[in-house]
């Protein structure tokens, strides 16, 4: 059992351990999904293939999002880069219990189109009644992006009156958090 926003500590014997956000929702089923970016010894070992020894998992840890404070209110989820992984848990939870929450805006920004996570899900979230999904990238090196260019903060300007007084849930680099 876990709440959206909680995390787990993943460990590989002889390599180390690291905290990883749980990116699935407790409404998904009797399992958890972790989204793992290759940034250190443990995640590098995982990306190289299945560990030869034991793989450990401790958790859930952390308090998770205050779901009671979010119920019945408009919700604005702002994610930058890998920050969509922990917010995915909340977004999937809200979509599974749509009647308990107000309108939800998902604003997602990455450096390039190739850096986007959960591309198919982003499209499917847009089709859920009460949701608005907007994406932006900072650069388009391949010239294939058909959306806006800039930082995720630019997406806040287009929010309508239905998001006044909304609860905001943010996850991303400090350069994104401060201006949002």
C-alpha cells in the first residue's frame, strides 16, 4: 500500500542504494512501477541489465501528496523533465477517481522532444474529461516538434478561470520551481 508521491529505496548488493519515485498509482493494481533515470552507480547498473545478485526495495517512504487537501479542487500539475515520474502517480490516481477532483491541468516541459516521458500517456490523459494537458520543449534540434518552444512556466499564462484557487503540485529542477 502506498500513496501518490511516495518513493522507495532501491538497492543492489555490492553497488549501493538510491531513492526512486513510485510512478504508478495505487489504483493501478497490486504492483509498483519505478521510472529510473541513469544518473549514478545503482541506476547505471540497472540500465546495464538484470543484477546478478539481490535487488532490494524498501518502502514506501515519505508522506505522499495530501489527497484530502486536493479533493474537490482544481489541480495544476507542473513537471519539468524527470519530474513527471512522481507526478504520474498522482495524475493516474486522479484519473481513476475523476469524480472526486476538480479540473486538472498537466503542464510538462523538457529540454527536447526526445526527453519527454510517457508520451502515449500524455496523449491519453488529454482525452479524460476534466483534464487539460500542455507540453513545451526548450529546443527542437531535429525540427520535428509541433508544439510551443520555451519553458514550462510559459504554459501557466494560458490557464483559464476554472483554475483560480487551484492546488498546485510541482516537481522539477529548482530553476523551474522558483518561477512557477
